[in-house]
C-alpha cells in the first residue's frame, strides 16, 4: 500500500503549472526499534535537559540556542532571531534550469522522493515536463524549503513519474583530491587484470533488492519471537577470522588463481 504524501504543492516551468504530491522514496518504518526501560520497574525511562554545572533540570522556557565562540563562551540566539533569518517556505517547485543528467555526480545526491501529479487535470502538464526531460537527457534543478532548510533539488524523470533528489550543500562534500591525490596511478600487471576480470565475470549477477537485505534485522525479529515464547535464543556460531595475505605480486597471483579455482572455473590459458 502506497504511503501518504508528506508534501503537496505545485510543479512550475515558466507558465506551465500543475499540482503535485511528494513522498519520501525510502523508509525505515519496518526497522526494529527499542525503548530504554528501568530494569527494576519495567517502566520507560524519559530524558530531560539538565544544567551541566548545577545538575538541575532546565525548564523548556529557559532553553535557548547557543553558538560556541570559545571555551565555555557562547552567543545566545533567541527563537525570534532565528525565525528572522529563516527562508520563506514555498509550495512551488519552480524549475530554474536544466543540466545534463550525468553532470551531477552521485556524491551530491542526498534523499530521494517520489513526485506525482496530484489531480487528473494536471497530469498532462506533468507528463510533458517529464517526457521533455527524458527526451533531452536532462534533469531539472530548483530550490525548495524542505526539512526546515532551503535545499537545492534535482528532478529526474523515472518511469511514469519524477524522482526529486535533495542535493547536499557545497560544504558537505569533501574534495576527493585530499584523499586520492597522493595515490599512484601506476599501470597494473595485465595478467592480474585478466584474472580479476574473470573473477568479476564469474560473480556477476542481475541486481535484486534481496542483495541488500538486513540480516541483523532478521536475527533481531527471531530473538524477539524467542523471548516472547520464553525460549532461550540460539547462540551464533563463531566464524574464524580471515587469514592474513602477503602484499607482493606473487601472493596476489596465487590468491586470484585459488579464488577462480574455488569458483569452479580456472583462468583460460
């Protein structure tokens, strides 16, 4: 059953406008969640703010935001001051520009949302915008207030709908040169490359969501079911740690040949 939309507004391109609804494309509602309890009474434990110096509880009216400018020194900001700099919320996704679909790297993608027309009258306008982006192999870029902050968003045609991605802020993405810049780009041994390519071919499969299931979630549900029935949960068998391997070319070649042999197909000679 489809989830209810959490945002409704309008999709706008120049003078073309249509009502739309948006729903997060991912969910964690099925995850096992726990409450912290008092072991003695079985009652839930509640949290509260306390003064770090006096240890006394702080009333909600006395709580204030603070920006640290030095040790034990903060600039206090009142709620009305924060509201004054907040951006005005808008219910219109006004597509400001289009860029080639491959020009925005995956690292900028933040959260995906499904965007759909919200009434039959607007379906044609929605479809025209979607199909035009697909035909030109472009994605739309706009800005929208979401999750209490203005976000740059990307609109990508997908099947009969549009996926709206919030994009990360510029200061959230680290420069890869700081991490990859010192790595050597030496050419690898062609023989090793051939063996690894063969190993990749042996392990290539068609993508399935089952590949990213959550085994811990499954074991947690089994544990909870056992506790409900008063049974003692089964202990997990211990697994041996992988043996350390050498770092020279000979050991890599040997390891690759053994890997291919274990896959049931050796390298072609």
